C-alpha cells in the first residue's frame, strides 16, 4: 500500500494544556486586521461602519429574544443592509484551516458578507497584537490557542464587537472544564466519539463475522488535557464498555508529546504487541493529523484483517481513500468544512444585525454538559466510509449552495 503523505496541518491551538476560568460576560466583541488579509475575490471589499456609530447599518427585521435565531434559514433579507466585513481570525495555518476559509467564502453571497483570512502563524504575541488591531471589522470568527483564551477574551470584550468561537471553544478547566464561555461552532466531543464507535459496533460483523467479543479490544488515541479531544475518547470508551463489558479497553494519551503520526505509530505498535490475547481491535483516533500513523502501524504489524480503524475527523481519511488506500482504516466522522462555515456566518450575522445577543444565539440548542449560558452549535454529523465519502461531500455542497 502506498504510504501517504502525512497531514501537514499544524494545529498549534492544541499545544496548550490549560485554560482558566471564563472572563466576565460582556457585549459581543470583534476584531481587526494584522497581516494583509486575503479577500474572497479581486473586487473591492464592501465595508460597514462599526456597530454603534452614527452611520451603523440598520439592524435586520427580527427582534432580539427568540430562541431560534442565527440559522442559515432565518427569514431575513440580508441585502436590505450594506455588506458586512468579517474576519476569519486564526492562531495557526495549514490545510484544514485553508479549507475552513474556502468554505466561509462560499457563504458570502447568501449572507451578503465578505470574509478575510488573517493568521498569526502560530505566534502567541502576534495573535494578541493583531487581534487588538481588528476594530475595522464588523465581526470576527476566532480560532484561538487555548493558552491565549483568557487574554483573547479580555481583548474581545474591550473591543465590544460581535464574534463567535470558531472550531476551538473558549472553555475553562476549573471548576467546570466543559462549560463554554461564548457561542461556539465546534464539534461536540461526546457526540462524535460515540457516533464513530457506534458505527464500528454496528458494522464489525460485516468484516469479521461472529467473534468472541472477550477477545476484542478498543484503543483510543486521545489528548487527556484538552476537553475538545478528551471528550471524544470518553464518549467512545463509555459506549464500548457498555456494549462489551468483558472486552479490553486501552486509552492511548499523547498529552505531553508532539502530536504526530509517529507518536501514534509507536503507541499502537506497543499496545497491540503487548496484548497477543486480544485477537480483534477497534481503534478510534480523536484527531485527524495522527491517524495515518495508526494505519501505518497496523500495516507493519501485518494484522489489517483483524483491525478496524475510525477517526473523529475525516480530512486525512479522505486523503488516504483518494489515493486508493483500502486497508483497515474503514470509516471516519465526515467533517465537511461547510458544516462549520454555514452556522458560523449565519450566527455572526445575527449578532451584527442585533437579532441575537451572545446568550440568545442558538438558544434552543443549549445543552449539557456545556452550560446554560451559551450555545455550542449542534452540528449534524455522519460517519463516512470509502464507499460513501464522495457522495457525502457532494450532498453537503448541494444542500447549502445549489
């Protein structure tokens, strides 16, 4: 099998090990530019005056207070106002982040917005300094480094412009590590970990037939120090142990290591080799960037016919399948970047319009364990396979942009 090029994304955002308590609630903030931003096309950017100024654009028709507001299908005429200028403001850069921006650009026409991309390229000081300069934007989608969340929240609150946490929640670790501190578009870790493992449980007989499940094991590759990822392995573990209480469960934790495919390769090699009594393995990897190392380890061990691999993210799975890979990496949770971009732009426009406030945005989707103050947008997720992934992405595009 052709060895795949390792996923190039450098998610510096996951290097931090803690985020302290949420800053005080305030009015919605937003940002401004540091690096020269990329615009969606070569046409002039339509810029709106800052909200609150005498020349601010008129707010849209619906009042604040309704629970179902900030959605793609809101009954609002987005062309009854000037175009809003929004920044996708990212701590890092890489393939996945580029895809996020491409998806955000696809939302521009319907939402009557222009979206710029600005990145700090993994530089802590630059991220905060550039954030402080972004007062000319109407709103901001913030993809932060958890280690900078407290300071970034302070800056955003001082600016007083609309913003949404994009792909990386603003969470604290004490006393409640799961509570989100601002409206957020990111994966629900418990949901994605449970869903990916359920697919393996529902389909393993199609690969192995009837087996002695006492000889079955599940390995998760996780990051225990980051709730964004640790909840994924928690969901996988809970469902697996409930379904197969006599089977082996191993949690492979790469916290404190470099998050690389090589680290995952070494971990899987050690676990499988040390447990010869476990004949069949399910492996659930919480982050896409390390998953290719798991696949390579299983190839090297020569046990592909007794292993089923899934991942809570799909970018590297798609790269493998596109190249013709047909090994034990059989599924992944489909992550079309549009399922981030669509709610993020719709929600941010509702905040800028004044149709929602941070605590009323997507209020009908607030749920445990993320707290009652702000909503984590409920993404609709689907497990994809080698046979279904192309249709999945085509359907997402048709659903929102046809």
